[in-house]
């Protein structure tokens, strides 16, 4: 059958729309009777499936009317709600129905007056105050449903609030991680009137709401356009640099070009496509520079443009203060025309800065196609740091305004909103490492969204003309959210300039999105100087070259340039590639501009890389300026410390920073501990440990932690990554779970492991393995090639194990260990090995910045003298990997040299291996240690995992049982690996993990299961767990959190014992050979006696705030603090002299706004 004619199809579709509008336009006043039929016919109109029948299995109800939602009331009871229409992964839809206000005069006849009274009003007359309140309540109700969906449903990206037969309101939260649903696509166009369904684009948008909701995310749509534009600019920049133009000159020229293109596409430059056509009419490229320079001169000052033949706005702002245009070839001009032909309206500022920086920087250009930090990741920190506190203020103001409006005082309600708008326009947000401005732009957009909601709220209280006049007055007086509120510090001049440009592009996009064709006030770009180009943490007077005694500059190897060794051919440092060393005069902490909020992503430079990345002089100056801090902290922690100090005077309300994932390691964590335990403490109000991230500087997938802190004692929201996918794409999907409670410095809720003290009983027993610093290793083939007599060299040629040797398969490498030998003795007794070290190690060590590495070049960089002393005389020792998905311990022979990826525990007793291998220590180490790398693998560290861990104090029988099982565990794994050379520890423990989870095994895993006898391995571990539990005197079925609570309590008890001289040494013959401390522990009095139960302190009543907005915030806070629903009288008792009626009024308003929930019995609960 032939396809119908497209014109006939369009006509049929138009007729269908007309029928739908005619059918539903007159309806009103009967939501429950009409909504399902309306939605079903709307589905037909949009060409999407109708909802499916509801089935008894609630989990199967993915697209249904009346989707059940369960609310936990907090007092042991539950209540239920029903979503009008739900589509999993798409939307929650809540419906109401009002009626049109009658415009005619009041009827005079009794019959007509009776008919008007009998006419249904449903949820109110449209445009009336009761109707606005109803729609506001519907939005709040939809948000509550979305928040209370089961975790496995996930958060829908969209909410729909429908007035049946009249309007469809859309709200979006595309990150689906618990953020705020905001009007979509913006506050001026989120409401679709029924007659707008005649517009095909509107119907297409609604069709996507059903079928492709995430395709509506502007960030996803614009990312591709932004990449294409950046690629064009990169090609042009590369071509111009090849024409002998300086990169800085090229970058400034192209930034002027791109803003001109952007200004044209959004309508700031008229006529439409005028600039593009101007470029296309240039026949001779020599005419390009004077034409552009004249146009840019006019754009800088404003006036009539001869080139465009129209009046041009005054742009100013510094961007066009310099008008120099580079000469172009024909090919380069064509490339510029191709760039101008792109749709610049679709540029995504959140990523454009990063891509533009890469496009304009010759060194960074190769990274252009690489990944960048996705917008969703940026929002994950910006929203809790900046947006949620401001929205909490707005919620309180809105509640006050609605309450006043209900009481008939519209003037007072308008003043509340106006005052908040003034506050919003005064907010300052600082990014002290702003790069190319992505955090600042995302913040700006959310502030503009909030401002749009403020305007909408004003309109709902005042009439539209009054609102428009108020809005215009705000614009005329420059009282609007704009880039001057977004402050930045950035040391890279190009990135700082791009950050300013990105903010203005974003601001102007938002202006035209919400204000239509209304031109912004002149000058269009204002030179606010809000981005400072300087160092954010260190200030100094001047920088001097370091010179030697002869006055010549001291230089060091640049750390990158290498050359082939003349004998071995291996790459070694090129000693001719030098850089000067600097001394910083009068170093001190840098000052930050005043701001209410700080948010950002400081550089990812670990402690060990700081000297290499920043230079010796800078690092020494930084540590001098921050001399109260440990020298072992990462670079980012200087930002964290500076931000925390900034909260002391109360001006900085809250800060949120991205940090390296090593935040929970002892040195970095000490910064948090100092502030969280202070007399006037900080609290972590939001944290996400182990979150995937993209290091834009390295274009690498990394793991990070997010923390948000403020002054006071507060409960926080701890998000945990449960599942992640597509992390190497522009649209990663991260499933997060939330736990509320007091967040500890270790970024966990519950037992505070960071408060556990290092125990003397464990001291000197655990060590990181050696760090070579140079190639001391030899393979068996190399030993044969060099004709080395292994038998004669056993004292210095030893087996060498790293993490891979332990986890996978040993490479049977040997290492040359000259520890304890002077270099002349090593040369005389082991000349072949000595020459190997001379060739391989000495060139690298000669250029090392550390004197000990240079002077003792034949010795390992970190030979671990203390470890050697502790292992002396032991036939074996316990080893574990520093970083591993699975935590296991194994005995190694005394001759094996462990490298720095292993930790050596100086115990040869299988009792120690048994305790460390038990669930009790593994649970402790997972919670106390940090995580590392893209694989997010647990990290085992002495200071956190071993030193504070309290070993059990068993009876002889218990000790013997654990020892026996420890020997069985070690022997079983080694026996099976010997029988099956391809069998690895990683493979066995991967299968063991799946067995415990009850998951089915693949064919390969079944082979590993049989070769490793993994079910036997599981039984040994289970027996070991039970034996260790018995030694502690605890039940064997404790939860992980109960284990941690008991271990922390036991640690405190042991620490108190040790203060009294009672130390339970692990190896007393080594740790305390003289027996100087009390040994009669068995009869010692317990250190921690049970504290008497103290009566609960009487809750102190809060003073009742004076302003209505403050009262609304206080009532909402009281609800959040209550464990169970409460009525107005119960809430009022939290305050002194609170008016019960006012509390009741505010509770009702908060419920209507979705900030509280009313239970079926009339009580209220925090939303």
C-alpha cells in the first residue's frame, strides 16, 4: 500500500489536534472524572502508548495510572499516596482541574445566579489565588512522590503538573540524583497551554517526555555542537600558528571572532546572519583585517556599523578594547566562515571553556577529542554547596509570601519576594581555582533559574503588568543576577580570560531565553574584573633566581627530557635539559575576595608529586606560609584549609571542594579532624567518597571525594556510589545511595574510626616495602646474560615481590640489594652487580633533587631500615597489598624483598595472619583505609588500618585454634597455586566473592573454583571468622557496623590501658625486650567502666523568630528534627512564645509547597 501523501498526513494531524482542543478546552472542575481519559487521549495525540493495566506485583507497574507510593511516617506507621500517572525512567505526573474565570458581569436574575453557584469549580478558578495554591501544591506533591519512590525505581528526570484541559507544566532534574526539580526548559516557557499543542515542536517535546526524556537534557544536545565548534576553532588556530602568529595573539583574535559569531546568532548583532554574510562577501582576504577591525571598534563603542549597515550595541567589557585582526589566507577565511555557520546558540558553556582552552593552547590541543568533566558531575557539588542553601532561604520566603497572600496582604507578600531578590543579587560565589569557568557557569545558571522562579512567584501574587514593571525596574537598576557575582582566581592567563568569556556567553544565553528579544542594557559586556589571574593559595613579594657561590643560577633537570644511555640504550635523564630554581621572598597565605560560598576543583597534585610539578622553591615557600600544616598533605588540602579558615568570621557560609580520593588518608584527614573537632566546629553537610571524575588537565579517569562544610554542628548527607556505567562518555550514569547522619572525617557515618588511637602494642610491626628509585631489578635472562653467579651473590641478590607478584603470578625477578655496604665494598665484592647499578641507576640518581638519593645512589631510595630490623631473625613474615580489591594476607619467606606496593607485618605466628585475615580486621581496614585509582580499590595503610587495630586477647586454646586455621589458610592457597601455576589469588577471591553473593559462576570461574577448591577456602575463612569472634567474646553474626562500633570501643579501652602502662605487645620479645611495662594484664581492672545512665537533657526551647520568613524556616527545621509526625501544637512547643495558629498556618503552607507532608490523621512530617 503506498504511503499517504505528506500533505494529507499533516492535514489529518492538524484535524486531530483541533478535535482534541475542541473536546478538552471547555472541560473543567472534575479532575478525578476527567484526568485518565484526558491523559489517554493525549497519548493518542502524541503517538505514544497508553498506560498499561495495573498488576498486583507493584514492581511490575512501570507505566500505570495510580502508581502506589509508600511513606514512612517515622513513628512505625506508614501512609500511602497514588501518582496520577507514572512512567518509570521518565516522569511523575500529577493532575488537577480548575475552571476558567467568568469575565461577564454578575447576573441579575435569580435563575442565572443559582446556575453560576452550581457550576463546578474543581480546584479553583484559573487565575484566582486558590487555583495558584492548588497548582503549587500539586508540584510539591509530585516532588514528594518522586523522592519516595523505591530506590530501585530511581529518580525520574521529569515531573508533569497538569491542569486537565488547560496547561501542562514541566519540571526537570536530569542528573536523577536527588537534586531540585526546576522549571523546564526555563521559568518563562515551562508552562504549555492547551492551544500550544497545535505547534508541532511542542508536541515533539512532549513525545520526548514519554519516549526519550533524557534526550531533552540541554547538556546532552549541546555537547555535540560544542565539540564541533571547538574542533573548527582548533583547526583554525593551528593553521594561524603555522603562519608564524604567536599563540597568545591567535587566541585573543579567535576569542573576538567567536564572541562576534555568538552575538550574531543570539540576536545581539543585527541583521540576522549579517556577520556571516559579511564574511562570505569578502572576495579578497586582504580586505578581512580592516573590515573586522572597523566592526570591532564599533562594537566596543557602539554606534552605526558601516559593515553591517545598522546600529550596533555598545559591547565594551575589555574584549574589543584591542581590535587587531590577523591576516587570513583564503583557506583560513573559509574555515572561519564554516565556524560562523555553526549554531552558536547551542553552545554549552559548562564544557565550552575546557574545549576552547584546549583548542587555543598548542600544548593542550591534542587533548581536544579527549573527555572532559561532565556537567552532571559539576552539578553534584554546586547544588549542595550553593543552590540548596539559597533554595532553603527561598522556600522560607515563599512560604511567608504565600501565607501573607492567603491573608489578603499582597503588598507585604510582594515585599518579601522583592527583599529575597535583592539578597539573591548580592550573593557572591568564589571558585578559587576556576580554570575556564565551568563551576562558575553552572552556578550562574542555577542562580538565574532561581531568579526566574522568584519572578514567577511575584507574578502569582501581583498582576502580570505589575510584575513586568517590577522586573524591568530591576533590570534598569542592574538588579539582576549577572557575572559580577561569580568570582574566580586562576593562575593561567588564557584560562582566566576564557572563564570571563564563558560567563558572559552563559549570561546572555539565559537573558534571551527568558527575556525574548529584549536587548540587555549597555554596555552588553561589563568589565567587572571578577576573575583574578594569580596564585590562589600562596602570595609573595617577588621571585628570585637561586644562585651558587659564583653567582650563577642554580638549575635542575626539567624532569621530562631524556636521552638514550650510550651503553645500555635505555632512556636516562638528559642532564643538559635544565630549568632554573627560584626563591620566593616573603611567602604568605593568599587572600581571597569576600564571598558567601566557595566551590571548585583545585589541582590534582599528590604530595609526592608536588616538588616535581610545582618546583622546590614553590613547595618550600608554600610549606613556610602554612607551617602549621603537615608537609605530607596533598596540594588540594591547602585550599580546604584556606576555605575552612574563611568560615570563622561568618561571611563565608559554606564551601564545597573536589579533593583527591586520598582525602581519608591520615595526613589529609588531619585537616578535617582539626576543624571538625574544634570548639567552634565545622560540620560536613554533604560528602561523596570514591566518586568517578575526569581530570581535565590529564584527560584521565580518576577517583575523587566531594565535601561540603559549614560552621556549627549539623547532620549531613553521605552519598555512596552503588553502581556506575558509561563513565567514559559525555553522559555517565551514577547510581547513588544516601545516608543521613553525622559525617566523620573519614567520610562515613557511624563509628568514628578517625578517633581511634594508634596503639603502642602494634608499634614497629608493620612497614611499607622498599622504594627502589632506579632499576635495581634483574630478570633470570639478564642474570644469565651478565654471567652472574647467583650462588655467590645470595647476600645481595634477593627475590623481589611487588603487588602483581602477590596478586597474580610471580615474575621471578631478583633485586640488587647493597643495603649496609659502602659503595667501594660493593664494587670490590660484587663488580658485575655494581656495574649494573652504575649503568642503570646512577644517571637517574645524579639528577635527583634529594641529596640522600644522589649521595647513596647504590642503595634503594627508601631501604626501610626499621623494617629490616623488625624482620631480622624471623623465618617468614606476613605480607599484604597496599591497594587491592580483596584484602588477604600471606606469608613470604624472610629473603623476599617486598616493594612499596606491599606492606610487611613483622609477625611469623599464624595467629597474627589468622586475625588479620578474619572478617573483623577486613571490615576495619575497608572502613579505615582509603581507596585508590580508577578501579576504586581499597587501600591498606599502617596509620589507619594496623596501628589502631585492637587484636583480641585470647585464651591459649583460642590462640591455638586461630593459629591452626591461619596455617591451614596459608597452606591451602599455596598448595593449590603450586598444583595449578595459572591460578592467582585475585582469581580465587573473585570467585569466593561471587560464592558469598550467591551469584552463578562462568565457565572460567568454575575452573578456578575447582583448581582453587574455593568452597574449601570459604569454609576455612568462615571457621576463622567464628574463631576470632570467640576470641573477642562477641557473637559471630555481628553486622559490619556493629563490628566497627565494638572495635572502636575496644580501641579506646586499650588506649586507656596503655596510658596506665598496660600494653598487650604483639611481639614482646622484640618490642619490649627489657619488660619495662606492666605484664600482669590478666588481673588488670577494665579501663572502660559502664557509664551511669544520665537522664536525657531537657530540650531547650528555641526563640520564636521575628520575621515571617524566619518563622517558616524555623518550623521547617523543627519538622526535620522530629522523629515522628507532629501537629501544630507539638511543633509550637519547640519554641518560646510561638503562636500556635501561626505555626498551623505555616505548616499548611509548607505542605502546599512540598516542603512538608501531611499525614492522613492531619499531622505533619518533614518532606
